[in-house]
C-alpha cells in the first residue's frame, strides 16, 4: 500500500470516495472540488492510500485560504471493501500517521485536530456508532486521543426573531483593548473546554489576545458587528461577537462577566447576535457550536429557537 499526498491526476479517482451524508465527512465531491478552488483544501493537505493505482482511503485536511498549515482533519474515508473494521482502522491510522509525519517535517509541531461530523442522534443509530468506531480507533493510534463532543445548532428565519432585550443596551466599541479585557474577564469560571485549557497553558491575558485576534483577523465577520452589553447605568455585563465563517453566519463568541452570571443574560446576548446577523447582515441561517458539558449555553440556544441539527466530535493530541 502506498501512502502519499494528492496530485492533480488523482482527482477523478478519489471523488467517488466522498459520499454525501457520511459519518465523519464534512466534504462530499462538490464541496471538495469547490474547496480546492478556494484554497481551503489543497493537494499537499490531501492524502490517499492506494494499491495498484486504486485509492482505498482518503483523508482531507482543511484550512482557511490564507493558512500556511492545515487547521483540522474533517473528512476520513476507507472503502468498505478494504475489509473488517479493524482493517479499516489500521489502514486509516497508517494514513494519518504518514501525513502527520509530513506535516511535522514542514514545521507543524502538533497534529491537527480531527473534527468528526455526526448526526444529532448518533448514539441511537447503530450504523453511525459503527462508522465512528473505526475512525476513532484510527485517530487514537495516530495520537489523537483527547475527545470533546460539541452540539451544533442552527437558527433560520422560520424559527422567529427573538425579542430584543428590555434590560440591556448594546453598543459598538472600536477599542480592541476594551474587548481584550472582557475576553480575559469571562475566562474566569468558563465552561468552554478549549478556552479553559488554553488559558491554563498560556495564561489568561495571552489567551484573551489570541481569541480577539482570531475573531478579528481569521473569521470573516465584520469588526463593526461586535457589541458590548451594558445595564441602563452603563455597567458592562458581557459582550457579543456575531461573525461568519466560509460557509455561513455564526454566533461567534459571547460571554457574561462572572459577577453577572445566573441572571439569564446569556439569552439577551444570544438574541442580540441573532437579531444583528439577521437584520443587519442579512443572514437567513445562523449556526453555532457549544461543548456538550456547557448545558447553560445549550439551554439558551433552545430557548431562543435554535435547533440541534448535528454533533461534532473533536479528537486532538494531548
């Protein structure tokens, strides 16, 4: 079996492996082709396992068009004809390990996370459980051993516009340092696993600056959409960052300052994000993720009218 990155002549041979609606697949054939044209998928980030010129496995890493390194693995396929689940796991693990070694040789110090797209009710679907099992085992063998499950939500105009807050006012703020301070302050007691972990590693101030830079420089939302939430007396309660990615408008980031938690302000912030994206940015679809343990955030999505349409399992290296 030969493991290598993609060449232009491989495209027509690997597209049949990209089936729409599959577990573990963010990209079908059309999505992959369009992503290649936009620079979100690249030949050097796409790896294939082949035998006698026939592709048996395919792994797609994704990145933003300006990225120099892949951000996440989001699609992994092995042909059913490859054999048992153990055989498929072993083949996929070898493919991932080979690609990780190549990425490390180019200066990537940690393997990209694997984001596995799953149905919202995947645990009740035996076929989804089986399709995930060999992918998760392959990831484990390739060093991606830390799991985090996230709920995926979406809002459409059919869900109805949430009422505007009658107890908070929202204002723009051009000073990045003001938002950096708010990012830092909401890290205290956060239920967001990634934010908490990164803050413990690099410190709250560095994490706050990294978060701000990500939403300002990497995401495609407008900086002018950002809002600070205040009481009628002008006391900051939290902040809301409506945004968008390469495919849809997204909730982005919202946070309530620790001293104001427990009063339901998360609903006000989420409603304001939804209203702004719909009325000012023209969004008819808004998506968002939240960690499975973050039940208060999940409950807020459901109160505002967001629907849990899928789950994302994030597998990462320690």
